[in-house]
């Protein structure tokens, strides 16, 4: 079970207003208490922070605001002591424009880094080349290709199909392209040797240009996987690709199903709320109380991917991340609990985005910070206590990385950990249940009992050996009914839930009534 930490907003140990690695180390016990056993931390490397650290200036050095390389090594050690793993963020598609490699690449004279980035042959060719290029950035006579923002020039991992009419497009086996690829592998090795347990790979699907079907992109990642299989057999690779069938075939151990490349994830939690740049869907989502969503829009592709990847890898379905609105936006704590009940009983790897376990809100009206724009509202400081700065930092308020949620009644860990049926304790129980029951994990069989287009509730069975669990979820605000095949002898024993779930046996079938925002996870015994 992953826990995603946005380092600048998690816990500030030195009172400068920004979260840091020693702060994260102090909070490892909390993450462990919650039941998560792997941490993915967003980039923590030296950077001018035009894109919150996704613009790396030195891949081999921890950003001073987060601490030192020694602190990061201590984080690995402390996590391992607790039987937890730490994944770093690998950003292979671009660097910061301030990176010394790019500074060299900008020079008009030919040097080692001339071809490390994607430059056209003329400063005047920005319109002709079919890419959206940056012009006039330096004395070098050419335009460069940005990978994300203008301040993130794309590293040159080659073109799968270079256009012979545009000689600046280098093939994947060009010696300079190979040098860039070697460098990426050496970054990986550097941190694995220091004790990291693996990486989440940023923009994994777009490292090679003009690559229909991701053929050369996959070949690159296969090489990376071979390196791990040879030298780091315990290390894990998780991709930001959102097409698990392609990512697992390319060598990733797991891939996120999220808001990019697909609309399936949005169909669960988010579309009428904040339609961001990536979201193409425009229909209600299943976990909204209007009850107008369609669970098959998620389940169909999900099951399709599962069938394709079989046991070769995992799909990770997160509660959220730093690029989208928070799960809590527009939802009550009870509705959130229900969403977590789904995430913890799905045959996928769960990930809790920091703060989602207490229902932290999406702060919509904040000014953009470090290239966050709308994303900024999902990146505010973790709310630990009801005290100063929500216990995040001792710095004066105006020094905080971002403002804390100051709304009366804003959730915090301290308050919720004391209340038995708080969201935090419920999420914790759901995680414990998930971890104690193999049937609920990835290897348990999933049988859909009621999962039809436009219908509520969602009902499914999870099974491993003789262990069977029935999951009933009704995110809608009305009573919903379903008929499932359960004999009178098969008695559902409730393990956790909220609201009304009634079973009315009727011969070999059972009529089931699920109250508004009601859910339940039941163990099914054979009655013998
Ligand atoms: C995806 C990351 O999640 C996002 O935060 C970042 O801005 C882009 N990649 C560019 O690196």
C-alpha cells in the first residue's frame, strides 16, 4: 500500500516553512501506523522549482531545502527498519533549463551536450517543424523542444522515426542519444546504490519522440528493467503512463491508472468538479452522490488491462495525486470513506495521496505556486494538529510553502486519530482489512455481481481459497436495490461499513437494499 508524499508540504522539521526529508523521517511512524508500507516521494533533487522540482538541475543532489544526500540515505535506512520501501521520482524526459547540460547545449560552439536536447537547425524554424518549439532562447542557432513547460527542455532519447528531411531528429541508436540513455541509467544506479527501493517514472510514455505504438519507448524501458533484473532484483519501477498493458509489457512492475491517456480513472471520482487540461471526459462520475455515473466506464478498461497484464505486473489506482483536484473536493467524509472502501477492495495496488486519509480539501482559490496553477490547491501543507500552522511548521505564517487550510473544522490527524469512527481510523481499518485478507488483494478473484451501466449499487465478490468477501457500495444519495445469488445458508457477516445494507433472502437469490451513501464489506461464511 503506497503513501505519496509531496515533500515540500509534508512536515517541516527545521522551521523554514518548507517540508523536508528529516521531517518525513519523523513521520514514518505515522505512515506505518496507517498501514502503508511503501512511500513514493515527488522529486527531491536540486532544482530552481519552476515545476515544483520536476525541473531537475542536478539529479545526483538533494535540493538543499529538503536536506542533504545523507538525509535521504537515512530516510532509506529508517524506512527499511520499519519494513517499508521508498520510491523516488525519476524524471527522464527533461531537465531544468538551468541544468549545466542544457547551459552547455545552448552554446553556439559544438560540445559534448550539443545533441543532449532536441534542437532544430535554425532559429527561424519554429513553425515549420511540426512541434511546438521555443525560439530565441540562446545564441545557438536553433529552437529547442520543451517537454512540459518552456523551462523543461526535452532530453534527447531519440526519434523512433526520424524525418529524413529534418536531420536534427536523431535516431535512437545515435551515439549522443545513447549517451543520454546511459546517463539516465547511471542516475538510477546512483540512488539504488544509496538505498532507494525503486522509482516512479515521470512521463514514462513520452521519452522517445515520434514513436507510434511506443515501440522504441518500450525498448528503452526494457533495457532499464533488464538492468534492474540483473543488479537490483528487489527494486520496483512504477510508471506514469496510464496504459498498464503497454507499461507492463515495457518492463514496469506497475502502472498508474490516472487522468492521462485515458478517461477511465476520471469516470470514478472526478470530472464535473475540476475539468483540467488533461480531462476529456464530460460526464458524471460514479462516486458522486447524484448517482448518475457509470462504473463500467472504469471497470471495462480496468478488467481489460488486467486480462492483458495477467500476473506480470500491477495496476495502481490512487486516491489522488499532486496533479488533480483532491478526492475530498465536493465530498463528505462519509462519501470519502466509501471511495476508500472501493480502493482497498479492488485487485489493484492502492495509493493514499498524503492528507486524503483525513479528507484534506482542495483549496481552489490559491495563487499558483511553482508551476502548480490549478494543481496548487491539492498541494497544501499536511494538517497534523489543530495548533499553529496545523502542526506542519513552526515558521511564521507568511513563510509557509503554501497556506494551510484555515477553515473552521478543517480536518487534522491529531483530532481524527482520537475519534474511533473518524475517516482516518476508518481508512486505517480498511487498510488493515486489506492487508490481512489475501482475498481482497491483487491475487483474490473478482466476481462482479452487480456492475451495470448507469446502475447502483456496485456489488462484487472477492475470493481466495475458502475466503470470500462481499462488497456493496452505494455512492448515490438514494436507496438502491440489487438482486444477487446468495443462498440463505451463505450468511454475510459485516466487517466494516456505514449506513443501511439489508439482505432479504428470496429462494436462491437475495434482494439487497443499500441506503444512501451506504457501503459494507461482508465476510461470507458457508453456514457450516
Ligand atoms: C507529471 C508530473 O506528475 C507533473 O507534476 C509534472 O508537472 C509533469 N509530469 C512534468 O514533469
